[in-house]
């Protein structure tokens, strides 16, 4: 018999993926700002 996931499990997975996406976006933004500052100081 196939097991079915509860809606609560889907909500937990969605929350984890959402938080991971936010953290990735914030980290990428900080990285690009750092690279931009370093490029401006070396120009």
C-alpha cells in the first residue's frame, strides 16, 4: 500500500525550502556587494 504524506509534512518541506531560498538570496546579495566594493576599490 502506498503511503501518503500529510499536508503538515508538505508545509514543513515548503517552509524549509522557502527559508533555504531566502538564505541563499541574502548570501548571494552580500557576496555581490562585497565583490562590487572590492572592484571599485581596485579600479
